[in-house]
C-alpha cells in the first residue's frame, strides 16, 4: 500500500489541475465532494455558469478516466476488480462517467449507477465554510464510509440512504454502448480556497477498496485541498486524523448477539475482510 501511494503521489505531481475534493462511502459506495478554483477566504455564490448545467469547474472525462485507471492499478486490496467512477457538480448533475477496464463489461455493470449514487451522496452531505457551522466553521467533509454507522437502523442519520434515489429513466437512457464514455447519459470535491463545487463516486469492489481507490483518484486529480494553510483553515472531518479528515474509520465493536456492531464515534465502518488494509497510509490531504 505504501508503495502504491508513493506511486500515486509521483504521478500526481505531473498533473496541473488545481482543485480538491472530499470522499464519502455508504456500505459499498464511495463518494467525494468538489470545489472550484477560488482564491482567498471569500465564499462566492453559485452563479448560472456554476449551476446544474455546468461542469466547467470539474475535471474532464479523459482526466477522470486516466486517474481512475492509474488508481485502480496501484490499489490491489479487496477483490482487485476494475471499477467505475462518476463526477457530479454542486447541484448533483452528472458531469462524467468512466470505467477502468478494457470495455464496459470488464467491471460490475451494477457499479455504474452505484458510483453515481456515491458521488451524489458525498456532494449532498459535505459543506464548506459558507455553511457557518458552529462545530465545523471551516466546513465538514464526509465520505460515504463515514456515514455507514449513522444510517443503520437506530443510527443518528437513519433514513438518509432513502434521500438518494436513482432516476432510472436517466441512469439507463440512451444506448448501452455509450456507458462509461464521454457521452454517458448518467454523479465532495474541494479546490484551493476550500469552496465545495461537486462530488465524485467510485464503485466496483469491496467498500474499503472503493474508498482507497477514490482517495487515489482525488489525489491524482489535484482535488484533495482540505488541509489548513496560512490563508485557509483546514476543512473539518470525523475521522480524528487531521491529515485525512474524511478517511474511513474502523472503530466498530462486534455485537455478540449478531447484527450490526456499535461504532464508538458514531461514524465507523466495518472491516471488509478480504485483503483490505492500508487506509492509514493513504496520501495526506493538501492545503
């Protein structure tokens, strides 16, 4: 894992995109948030060109596909499957859908829509400093991994998963030959200035590997600017790790009576069980 992350870091330095995002995962889903390239501490309002019809502030289809292929090759935990990735803007509109394999059938077909759900969730439940939150005044980045325990029956956010329905008339519109291409009909990222502008989702393997691959894609795209700097305080998170604020948390105590275990912090995720490890070695977020 360490070597893989070092590889991602060296490849990322060759890229010129200057945006950053946050990551989220629910069960087998993985989501991220996106922000535009705004300087300083200002909190600009969304204008028409940043609305639901615009993808101008996000990476292109080709950039997403290239980063996904590189991250999938470097991260070999879980089932070591090929994967899907989706980008959405701040309004949740799909901007790009890509796959890492040789064709659209080389990864689980069902993960295409799941990656979109993850992207939408990460974007929908991550915030920047414009939220003026009392506990997280500089914003809150939540990965879908952080939401696993909270959305279980009895959890503090139970029912949240039902707020992310798929419009099947859109998700499966058009010819299937377009799936995963630049014309796919189909989903929190943070840029310099810590302004959130959208989300990214990755799916196709165990939820833990989904998380790790999405983390690598975000880093390669230059969309992981959540760390504090002289001009911008750090974006908050629930992981307890300032270098990885929206990282997956493994703090669930097994329930001896069966069923879902208890997360000590309320935002934990279970171990995936198949060669999943290394989340603590993921590349730290950037200023």
